C-alpha cells in the first residue's frame, strides 16, 4: 500500500484502427526478460539509490516506512522469479508521487518504459483506495442501519458487491495495459499483510477482505501460488482470528508425530523411486490454514478427515515419469479413488498441471501426493513469470494454448484472467452485465453483454465504427450482428472511407447494443441531415435575396436579427421548414411605423374619418371636433379621456392607454373630460367602432382561416389583418368593427377556442 496522487480512470489500451500499433508495451512481454533487449545490470541498484532520499523518512497510511515497504516488495518480486527490470520498477513506483513531473523525470533517468509502469501503478493504487473507502462507507452505513431491517442490509450487500466488481474491473483493465502493474500490486499487498502480521497491528477490514476476495483469486488465476497461499492465510488470520488460531493449534498438537510420519514416508518413497530408475525429488508439502478451513467447510469435514494435512510432492524430469510414480504409489499404498485428479491431461484454466492422489498407509493414515515435472513445479510456484519458459507440456503448451510467440503468450494469460469469474465462488453474477474481448494487439475491451462487432468497433474508435464492413472473431469471418463472447479476439475489416448503415439503428436486426455506439451512429446521420438541410435552406435563401435585390446583405446580421447564432443555423432552420421564407421576407421589409396618436385620422370602413357623430361629448363644450385615438381604439362603454391636439380637435383615448398617460404627463393642461353620449343609431346609421384584437398562436396550416371563421360566426366584420411568424409562432392583429366594447370580450372568447391559439388580448 502507498499514499498516491489522484488519478483519472484507467481505460483499456486499444489500437485506433486495424494495423495500428498499441500505444503501450505489450503486457506479458513487459513482464518477462526479453533476450533482444539490453537490460541494465545495475537497474535495481540505480533505482533504489534514486528513490532512497525521497522515501527514507516517509511512511505509508498503514504506518510502514515507505522505503522498507519497497524493499519488501522487491524481495517478493525476486522470490517469484521477477526480472531485475521489475524489481527496479518497484522503487520508481513509490518515488513517483514525490516528483513534480514524474513521467518526465523517470523517463529521462531510466527510460519511458519504466515511467509507464510507475505512472500506471500509481493510478491503480489510487483507484483501488477509492473503491476501498467507498466499500468502508457502505459497511458503516449497513452497520448503522441494521435496526432498520433486512432489506437495508441486502441493499448494502449489493452495493458492497458492486464496489468489489468495480475494483476487479480496474484490475482487468490495468492488466490490459501492462502485466507488471498488476504483479507489482499483488506483491505490494502481500508485503502490507506481512507488515501487519509482524507488527501485530490488524489492517483495515476492507483491506483484508479485498486481499482475500480480489487479490488472492487474481494471484491464483495468474498461477502465482506462492503469493496466493500466503496472502490467503494472512488475510484470513485478520478476518477470522479465532478460527485461524483454532486450526493452527490443531496443527501444532500432533505436529511431531505427523512430521515424523511424513518424513518416514518421504524417505521410503524417494529411495524406492530411485531404485526404479526414476530421478525423483520428494518433498513435504506446506500446510495452508485457509485451504484447510475451506475444505472443512465445503465438504463438512472434521479436521482429522482432511487428507492433505499430511502431504508429499514428487518432482520428476519428464511427464512419463509422473505416471510411473503414480503407478508405484497406487501399487504400494491403498488409493482413495474419489480423491484422484489428473491435471496433466486436463490442466486447470490457469495452466496448472499436476497429478493429485490420496493414499493410505498400512495403519490407515491418509496423505496426499502431488506429482509433477520440474517445469510444472516452476510454473506452479511462479505462475506467469515462468509460464512461457518451458515447453515440455507439448505443442499446445499450458492450458491448451500454444506459447510459441509473445503474442500467443499474452493472449493465453489474458484469457485466463477473463475466466477469473469462475474463481469468484458465489459471486458469478459479478460479470453478468459485461463481457471482455481482445483486440488483435491483445488489449482488453469491456463491452455490454450481447455486444456485437459493430459495438466493439465503435468502442475502439468512432471512425473505425463508421467504416466497419466486416469482422473476424478468433480468425473466422462472422456477420456484424453476431453476439460476442468473453475472451474472443475481434478484428474489424474496415473500408477506407464511408459511414454506418441505417440498418444498424434497427433494434430488430441486433447490430448495436452499446448506448455509446448507438449515439455515434445517430450523430452521423444527424450531421448528414443537417448538411442537407443547410444546403436546401441556403438555396432557398439565395433565391429570396435575389428576388428582393439584397444579395449583398450581411448574412451574419440577418441570422442574428432572426434569432440564430450563425448563417448555417439560419439555413438549417429554413431547410427543415422550422422557419418560413415569408418570415424572412417580413424581416427584410418591416411594416412602416404607426404615426403618433394625435396625428392619426381614423379611416373607418363605414365612412367617417372622425368619431361617429354625437358619440362623444366634451364636457362643457358643444360641436367640438373629436377623433378616436388609433393607439388604443376606444369603444363604449370604455372609460375615456380627452387630449386637445393642435389643429385636429380632441383625441379620445381609453383611460388606461399608455400613450395618453405619456401625453398627459408632458402636457397636463391639454387633458379634458369627455364621455360617451349614449347615442347608438339604428339600421344603416348604427355606430361601429374599430377595435384591435392581438392573437398569439402556434403557426400551422389553416390557422388564419380558422380564426377568421371564428369572427364570422360571431358576425364581426374584420377590416384589417397584420400577421408575422417567427420560429413557428404566429403573431396576428385583427382590426374589427363592433358596436360596443362588450362584444369584444365575446369575440376574444371564441378566438381563444381555436386550436393552437395561446393568448388573445385587446390592444
């Protein structure tokens, strides 16, 4: 463990298009010594000298001295067969956070490859710390909510599993970048557990649980049993101290007798095998407390019923020797048939090979014998670090996968890791929502379950998705809507140029599952449609400007005036018919401004150019010329006021007219009292008043006709109409003739019922 700087989310490294080289050194190749590469023999010494001044006085959040921790990690890497390059990386990882520009400094001093490992490992440390803190918060919430009932606890457990799942995914993706990153993390975690055991300070519960349920299974999947066994025992010791001590006490009680018996059988078996001409090394096998507990719980056994408490391991040169040893053991001891496993002919998914058998001696005491070659033993002890050093397992290599090249090696190990969920016991549901496939360069790509090659292509690179025309899965051509499976290698066949098919958006044809891929395809077609609309709108606009004789008009000003950000947006709106050419034409030719109220001579459709005769009386005066102000168009029984104009008599306004209020404020002496005379007239002499009705509505086909019909049904004469439509909204002003203002309210109610009308008011 180490305190680390914050880091962005890790993501799988993939080639942006077929044929591109991956942007990071291949993972497995990076982990192993490469004969063609000159390795600095003093790399470890130089790296430690570089890091020592930075780490000597620093401590990790566990309380361990950082330099001591780094020394311990380097020792673990050495024990599992790691290269000098990996051991050097250990010190650079812990020095990384104390450098201002770590990538630049480490690259200059040791090379970019070392810098990559240091930076990526630091990122992973921080991500795992965040996941562990989140899990700790969830545990605290669960503990506080226990009294609330089991439902709260189940929800908490689900969230805890989700946090663990996310941590596993981070490990997978980090593994895709560089195997060394994960190897260093495993070694660091084991060193942290060793520190807590030596200092007798229990670690955080989350750290111990993560070690047992995430780190140890990963070490097992990679075949690094030295790390797996020790990490499991230490983590279990902290999580269940009473059970651990109980089993340890049982092991100690008869240790002398048991070890004496094992040693006797060991010497007897080794001598007998040599007499048979078999060069065999027979060893006593270590007993791991956690594995004993798992076996007791899994098979409901008592301690004395666990066979591998007494265990021997036989290491021989060749595979044929393994079966000769097996034959001898079964001939001279009593075998337990149901306890025999042949992992040589059928290796475990992680490449483990060995013969396992349980036999009883003459006293009926059972003990386990494991039989393997030296190469198998090396692999069992060191896992991937030694996995590709030996080939005696046959042409198909370990786990049925050839290791004849670096590429095959990395693919094989990645596929072992992708099968990790089988090691997760009851947590098989962890990966139900996702699959992991490989690029031709052996980088892991995470996809939703059921994803297709098209989803894969868009995940690798948007441009590759657009140009995707075919796919090979594990070297076989498949249709583009073929669902992918965990661990498959996918190669995309792409055209040099082109775009996606509309069929890909048809859910019934099953081309796309990923939301990201679907959005990329939609964006492609939306952009294509936008270009078509822009071109169509521009052509229409150019014709209008030619017709209006305004081809030199600044289009930026025109777009801004109509409420659009730029000419392209204006043309697109025209092309999509969101904006009509009539609106643009009205903008280019605005109506003339209305004259001021006291200069207007009302022109009525029914004849007179002033207020209907006798309709308005000026208080205290007779035969004074009056006219109805056009700004507010009063009609009885509106409350009215008079304003004496210059040479045009008295202008009559509604009392609430804003224009009248402004005139009265400037010239209060010209305001006089007026009132309606009450004269209405009859027949052809009936008095009518012009009134403006303003309408706002959603523009549509037939809107003007429907509103006119509403006026006609009310037997109202429309003597003038002004309309304007902008961005789908129509503003209309109807001038109508009414005998009094009371009719206006009824007319407005009728217009309000017209579909699409949003508001109706009197101007």
